[in-house]
C-alpha cells in the first residue's frame, strides 16, 4: 500500500499502464503551425458538419476516440472506462460528443489541465486492477470557447498581447494493462509511470486575458513537488512540458521555480508556445484550451518518445478555473495542474 | 486483475474502503422536511455569509468537508485526494469552495450523479493503494441552480408539476483504507464494496422541467446491469436508492425495470422523494441537485446502515446532462447514473 505513494503529491505505479494508441485531430489553423505534420487528422470545416460550435467540439472528441481505437484495432466495447471532459459549462461538448460510444463514463472538469487529470485517473483505473483498457480524451474549440468565455466572434474584439488562442482540437489515448500484451511489445510502448496531483492555487490574478499568469503558480507547485517527492533534478527529465502557460506564464514559472531552487529553463517546453508560430499566426502569448496540451501530447510528444529522442517526460497540463459568472462577479482566477510521468524503456 | 471486474459495468473491491465519517449541511427548507432531524448543520442564512449564490454554495462544500473531517478528528493535510464537483458551469462552486483546504484535487462533472461518481473514484483510489484517506464531496444550491439553468428568482415563474426543487446542501464523506484502523473498528463501519459505472443514455426528452424522465433510463441501466453483473435479485438489497428521479421519474424507472424483468417497487427509494414533504412544501415532483442525494446519503441512509436497519444498499445518484446552451440549442437531455454498493458487516 504505502509503496505506491511518494510524498504528499506523487504516486508511482507498480504496473505502469502502457499507452497502446493515441490520436490527435485539429483544425486548419493548428495544422498550419509548427506541429502540423504530426497530427492524425485535420478538419477543414470548423463546424465539423454540425449545427453549433458546441456540437462541433463534441464531434472532435468523438472522432479522436474512434481514431485512437482504430489505430489499436479496438472497438468502443473493448474499453472499460472513458475519462473525458472539456472547458464548456456542464462539459456539454463531452456529453453529446462521446455519448454514442456507449462506454462507462467518468466526466471530469479540470479546465485546461483535464488531459493530465484524465490520464491520472485512467492510469489509476488500470494499475489498480479495475480495468484492462481505458480511454482518456479531452478537447477545446476556438469558437465554442470564445462564445463561452469572451466575446461573440462577429464582434471582432482586440486581443491583448498576454492573451492566448484557444486550440481547436482533441486528443485521445488508449491506456492498457501491460499484462494484456507481450513483455516485448510493452517495452516498445510509452508508459505512464506515475502522477503528481495538484491543488487549486490562487495568486489573486483577475485578468482573464492573462491566463498564463493565473496558472503558473499551479504548474510550479506540481513540478517542484514532483521533483521533491521523487528526489530528482530537472535534468532527470528530457522535457518538463506544461500545457498552455504561453510566453508570459513561462517567464513566471521560471521565476517561481528558481525561488524553489530549480532551474528548468533547459528542459522546459510549453505546448501553447510550440503549437503556433506566434510571429506569423497572430496568436500572441500562445495556444490554450484543453485541446492544446492534448493534441501536442498525442502528436509531437508521443512521437519524440517513440523514436527514443526523449526517454522520460513530465507532462503537466495547466488549467485556469474561471467561469463567466465568477469573472463577472469580480473573482480571481485560480489555477490547477496535473502532472504525469511518461517513460519509455526500450 | 480480472477478479475485481464483474461483467461490463461492475467492479467489486478487494479491500472495500470504510466510510470513516460523513457530514450533511442543508438549508432551512431542507431542515423542515421529513429528514430534518438527521442533518448535521442547518444554515439559516441562504447566502452563507457570502456575496453571491455561487460563493454560498462553495461555502456549503467547505463547511461539509470540515465537519466530516472534524467528526473523524482529521485535518485537511491528512487527506490524500479530494474528489469534488457541482452543477454549475466550470464547477465554480467547487473550485472556490474547497480551494482553501489545499488538498490534491480531482474536479468532476457528473451533474446530479456526482456523489456516485466521486464515491466511485474515491473508492478506487483507496482500493488501488493510491491513497490512505480521501474525501468525496458535492453540493447544490437552489438559488445558484435557478440562476444557472432557469429564471431569475425575482421573476417568480410558475413551476410545472413534473419539475423538481433543487436542494440547498452539501454532503461530504471521508473514505479510509481499512488497514488504517483495527479489524474490529472496520467491522463497525459502512464500507464501499463495489461500483457500477453508467453510460450516457439519451431517450430524446427535451423538457428541462421533467428531469426525472430524462434520468430514469440511466438509472435503469445501472440498476439492471448491476443485478445482472452480480447475478443478484432486487431483494438482495435492503434499499435501491436513486438520486433525484422524483415521483414522475420513479414511475418510469419501475416500468423500465419491469421490461428488464425486475420488480424493484418493494426496495426502491428516491432521495428526491424523501427529502421534502411534497404536500406541504410545494416541491412538486421532488428534490433534485447534486446535493439531494449527497445530503440524504450523509444523513438518513448512513444512519439506517449504522444502526443495522439496512445491511446492503445500492446507491445510484442520477444526473441530467444539460446546459443552458444545449437547452437553448434545442438539444435533448441525456442522463447518467453511477451506482455504489454500501454494506455493513457488523
């Protein structure tokens, strides 16, 4: 029992689940960015053939899960649990998007940290012996997020330089108990070795156009706690990857980590910074949204690990916990982050 | 590994977690209902001393968790994980409510099924060896729910007879690995023996004033699947307890169960029907909201089990997956339910 826990925040798995397959589906703008070549599917129609932005986002999730299942020659009925969520009120893109799959369902809300949260719980379900195969999925859509949190698209509001651009996309992963495949096959797979679960952190920032600043303290807590819990150094990781801090949040993260005695500049990567070319794509501080870290993980990050370029990665999606109501009521924007350790032996 | 799973939907735990303590906090109307004497705390101020309905609901969660911890002589730092959620967009009552506890946090969205979802994942965390002690909590508030889903309170709209009344309240439970206490003490505790996890079910109903009908198919799926997975009969349970189907949803549930070959009329109870006196409290079809099943569990249900009146209960909170946006876009209201088997040996 006690052996799985490492300190206050971290759990290391006894039988690390393997990532059997994964898929990333994105919109056109994302496909034109630096990671364009790594995505499975590009949707040229931002409506995904649906009648609303919310339904379009749901369709992204549905398509991403089916694609990930296809790649592993699996069907929805082979999956024991689905761990899924999105940014919208009552996670409505998820509910309508994945309904047709008819998989026993755990709905999550972790804002843009959801890919980390769903991977954490999905891995627990497998390591704990409750499931053989599970799917973790999340999504975001530029238009549904703008409608939910900001201004009508037609209004054409000016965006601040600290603001980020919500990624249109969904990433899905199939996790499997390693005992389901041969030892040799398992060795070739990326595995979830552990998780570091964050707390809600509030530094009192109220600017919804500067979410990187809101989330940086939560990311710093998870990364510093993980390194302390594991008694490791930043150099023990090929990459420490945050979700969507953007260029503004990244600077704050470096500063906060220095205060904790860690220099992570050499190993840090932020999905929000990588996904767009900020010079030519007018995305300001970076990409954001649950989909940002999800599609980056399910494309470039997994690719780098599979070719052996990276052996060990700490993946830390970051979420800003605001709603239209909390913002209008003048509340601050707390943040949360969920860390996942990915490793490949072979 | 395979031994924990029972069929497609059910998992039975090897080391069933004990319910170490629990607390229910409610508003004045709930305290005047038939279960009034069982609640720990009654808040006479519906604003809970806060500035908004959302903050009031958050304060309900905070108070319920602290009360449950107090009853077990525990502090927030003794808790490994918090599994929490509510009905509001971006689960904002939860984020602001429990933030101060500073417990590693998994945010959930299962609409009014959240108490079942949080108990399921919390139990997995303990049986899987990932945590020694965890808290599961959820809440709802009449005023924050009306504001989110229906009409401004001052508008004084007429309510349909099929409609339910959102419960103002929060229920919190502390779950513990039984190895943390003596065998004798564990025997005296109610334990979570297993879970049956639901899928999203959509019968195409669009009437947000009739949520019982929207959720009944999801409840029927979980109850029938559980009985099949376990090869048991309804009579094997002292009570089969749904969350907030109300009188209208209950009739549909009985019908759907009969189609599956089960008569559950003798053992069924619905928290929404029990919590108010519908003749005198003008609550129409019953109570609803995440708080409805949560406070009924953390008061009357746990009391009946602790005094040995009930030995085995199937607790099945039910959720209606709608948002203001999905409703305004003319979509149907799918449902989901999460089943939890509670047993007391001693």
